[in-house]
C-alpha cells in the first residue's frame, strides 16, 4: 500500500509540471510578441511625430505605449499589446492555480504516508510481540564475555533468528521484500530481470546458501518460468 502511493506520485507530478512548462512556453512567446509590438509602436510614434525620440525618453515612450496613454499610437498595435498583456495575466493566474494543485497533491500524499507509516508501525509492534522480542533485545552488548562466547558466535544463525534481530531494530518505514513479504535480513539476492515485481529475495526463501551462491546473473523462480 505504501509503495503504491510513492509510485503514483511521480506520474501525477509529471502531468502537472508538463502543464506548467506548456504555460511557460506560451508566456515566453507572448512576451516576445509584446516586446516586438512595443518597439513597433515606438517607431510608429517617432515617425508620426517627425523626429526620432531621444534615447533618454525611450523608456518613458515604451511605458506610455504599454499603458495606452498615447492617443496617436497605432490602434492595431495598441490592441495587440493589450491582448498580449491580458493573456499573460490570465496565464499567470492559471500557473498559480497549477502550483496550488501541486502543493495540495504533495500534502495529500504526505498525509497518506503518515497514515501508512502508523499502520506499518502497528504491524511491526504486533510482529515483535508475536515473536517475543523488543526493540532492544538484540542491540550490542558489552564485550566482557566475548572470549567465552567466541566459539558459539561462529555458528551460523538461523534465518528466523536473523529476522528477529532485524525486526528488533527495524525502522517504522522499513520496506518489505521477497515472497515472505518481510523486511531485509541476512543474505539477500536481487533478481536480474528488469520486470521482476519483487526484485530482492532472502537466501533462505529461494533455497540459496553460501555454498551454492550464484556466481553470475540470477533469476528468481517466477522469472525463470517466464523466460522459458
């Protein structure tokens, strides 16, 4: 459930971000048209007045043309300038709406993740209770009697013991793997098939040991059957 929520998020983001990019491209094109229309309007004003406007007055003329305050300007250019500015304002408002949608989307998924994490935390607690372990059961202990236990520690641990140790220190959001749908513990191996829905497996769940560890690419039983 948690993994599905995270997987869905990028595609939704991509859709909204693509919409913003499209709006940005349109605004850039409108801005180029607006700049061109304003320059043309200034040239028209200079021509109709019979003299080239001084360089120091260029910015003021540009502002007057933008605000539509000069009655002698070309009405076609004035209409184009007004239309372009109105559309830029409209698109800017649309971009603000899209940004709010993205914010709401992130907030929605954060709330969903919080809910899933609480649910997973409850599952971990129940599993620890079932196995009779606590969060500190397998934490590191003082090394006072390491010599005494050295020979015993050299013995390989059972998969169930490795699982209990991993579960005792697992984070609330620890992902699950393998056919057994449990957290990572002990030796694990990855299926080399790109389409494998599980990807990672515990050695003990797929019949592997240190003695028969694969030397090359390995496929899980399901993917092996699909390849045949």
